[in-house]
């Protein structure tokens, strides 16, 4: 995200959805509905087959203790939620949610094929249908960048966590230097060219991907936003040469 001293990054601007639009929820949902059927294929192609390894790392970073409850929001086709469901030590329950019904249906099919009874629901991450303090872990993979209001979404994650629970966020992060320039070229040129064609996305979802990454807070700024949303002991680790980050933030325990 641009600061007072940094100019706004140059955007492609050819997606039907503007990542700066704070009321883009319905447009984001329609865009993901349009690419749902080819979403997994494109993930494998544009990540060079690495995306499942990044999700595995996020699950490991969550440090499950066994018998915990996990909510995976913005679950898409369910890859991260299913990894939590298969993780050891086993969680007591993994629930997955997303506001795009087409994605939830694909996640349900995948869970069925994997023989996992995983509850799923269609729900907006900014208004989750769960009581305060319901989960030990709330995870989100490549989802927070799409929140129409980032801070409200992070506060909602904190709300549904139990005190002492943790949020785990796997997300693309703007990189700097030579790697940043190479990654920028790949994300801005190659990914939209391949992604928009292979998915026939009329909304140009893979141009939105490029622009939403360019505008997204860097890892330090996201850490600060998590702290601002009430999380404590926030830390992150970068992966994929600094172009991805996994943030973990804890919901503070009440002071006795
Ligand atoms: C890039 S996909 C990520 C899917 C999955 N987590 C993964 O690891 O591949 C983003 C998902 O977030 C969902 N999404 C975006 N904004 C949302 C919101 N406000 N509430 C719920 N889901 C949302 C979209 O429908 C889409 O399925």
C-alpha cells in the first residue's frame, strides 16, 4: 500500500473489479464464481506447483495442539481447510466458509471425495455467522486481500476466536528489489495473460489479482493492521523469496 512518501503503484486497471472499491463484495463474488471451475488448475500453473506447499506451511505454522477447532474463511475450493482436516495432531473440528456458493460447492465435493465430513457454509468473512469466541484457530489463505474492508475483516476474525486463539493468514506480499521487480513482471504480465485466457474470465480476475497484490500492505504493514485489530504477539515469516507471507496473531487472554 502506498504511504505518504511512496507513490501509488502502477496498476493494470483492466479488471472489472477495482481492489480499491470498498463496496466490491458482490463484484468479487461474481468474479470468483466465474473462475471457480478452473481455480485449482490456475493455482497449480501460476505457482509452478508450489501453492499446496505454501498451504502446508501455513498449517504447520498454526502449531495445532490437537482437539482444537479451526475455521477456514474464504476457503475457496477447500484446499487449506482440507489440509487442516488432515493435520496431525488432529483438530476436533474444521469448518470452512466462503461467500461464493460455487466455491463452497466445489469444496464440498472435494471433501466428499477425500472422505472427510467437513461442515461448510456460505458466509461473508466480514459478518461471520458464529458466536464470539468460537474457535481456537481462524485461517485464511489468499483471502484477506479481497476483504472489502481489511480492518473490519481482521476484527471479525478476532471476534470469533477464543481468547488465546490465533489467526493464521497466508497471503501474497509485495516484494522489493530485484526479486520484487521480477515478481512484479510475472504477476503483472504473465499471470494475467495466462489466467484471464485459461479461465475466460470476463472480469479479468487475474488482472485483479495483480492489482490487488500491488495495493496490499506489505508484511510489516499487515502486522501493524493485525495489532490495530486487537491481535497481540503478531509475527510473520516470508516464503517464496519474500513474495508470500504467513502472519500469526493471537487474541489476547483477558487480564485476571
Ligand atoms: C483467492 S481465493 C482463495 C481460496 C482458498 N483459500 C485458497 O487457498 O486457494 C479467495 C476466496 O475468497 C473468497 N472471498 C473474497 N471475499 C470474501 C468475503 N468478504 N467473504 C467470504 N469469502 C470471500 C472468494 O469467494 C474466493 O473463494
